[in-house]
């Protein structure tokens, strides 16, 4: 099973969810969502503890799916942090402990293609919220996918997204990048280790470990408690 974004057929603009019994056989591909996948920007799947699959898209709408991915099972619900939008794209959900963690992406300056492309998050007790305030997960980690390896270590994918060549990590914590879109990531995929902690109250703390990714830059529009 897989999601392929911006696939033009068979439902037109947006994205498709593709299911295949055999990845090496083209005739095994199925598109069970039909028109329910139309105009879904940056879709992502999440499976809850009870086995229910959810689809998130467009920063951020969420809806449960029918069995066998035959379409949306309910009308979408809009979710966001308590204090502002999670961002403008790349939203996804993970469950860590008992908390639902919503990740989203935005430019540090809140101005498109100005500054660094960052990853933010918020937490909730229910998948539809209410969610906490927006928190900082990592600089240059925008549109990244947090995941846990077999040894329990958390990581986040990162990639090049800038208008100029990658900049040096040296002194990056104090460098204002607001002039244009800038990143320290090279072309291709980078994986960055994350610190993920659960407090006594069950809430979740997430932050990149590498200092070059762990500190919001001076161009950050939001102010965070570090």
C-alpha cells in the first residue's frame, strides 16, 4: 500500500492512494479512494490503536477512512494548535505514549520561501483535539517524517529546500536567514536524530539533537520557551 502525491490519474488534481497486492505487477494496482482523494494536498495516513485509519491533508483536515480504504467515513474536521496554524503543508500525525502528536511545516518567517523550512508540533489527548500550543521540533526539518528505528531511537528525515546552495553549519544558530529560503541540508535525504521525552503528565517533548537543527534562528517569527 502506498500514497503517491500529485498523480494525475485516475482522479485528476491532487493525490491518490494506491494499493497493490504485488508491487511488481502493474495490473494489481487499485485506487479505492476514488474522488475522495481529489484535491488532497500533502496527504498522510495514520492508524489509531483501535485499527481505524485516518487521512490528513491540507494543513490540516482529518477524517477517518472506510474499511479497505473505500473513501472517507465521515466529514473532515479541521485541527490546529491552540495558538496559531501548525503551518502550511506537510502535516502528519504520530501517537507517542497516550498523546496524539500533530507535526506541520512552515517557513520560519511566516513568509513563503523566506528563512528556514522548519518542523513544528502540538499534542492532544484526542485525535481531533483540542491541541496544545505550537512548539518547535527542529530547524531545517520542514516536511520531514519523524520515525523510530528498531532500537528505539527517533529520527526525522530532512531534505534540501532553498533558493541558494546549502549554507555552512558554522554559527548557524545565530544567523538570520530571512533574506531568502536557506538550508544546511544537501541534496538528497538527510536523517537527523530527535530527542523524544514523555513527562510525568504524559505530555511529549520533541527536539532535534544536533545543535544546528535544535535552535530556532533569529529569523523565527514565533517565540518559544526553550
